[in-house]
């Protein structure tokens, strides 16, 4: 892994450190995981927006979905 410098105010760093300690993680691991989660959420949102743009408006009831799943459609 490569080291990267990120600047935080003292208050921000203390707040993040407190949360990391509470979660049982190091400061670095907490910041790394939090950043990657944010990137994943952005990718999911982009995929959702792309799917909406291609939506044809057809909807199915839960019963229909279950039936299609059972029939392998």
C-alpha cells in the first residue's frame, strides 16, 4: 500500500480518532474504509441512475417476481 497525506483540523482528527477507537479500528483503517465506502456508494448511485434512464416502466408484483424466479425466467 502507498501512504497518502490528508489534512484534518485538530478537532476533526480527534473526532475521527474517537469514532475509530469506538469501532476498534486504527485511525488509518477507519479513514480508508470510510473513503472506500463513499466511493462504492457513488458507484452504486451512478449505476442506479443509468438503470433508471433505461427503465421501460414495466413493473411486477412480488407474486409475479416469485413466480418468475420459481420458473427460472
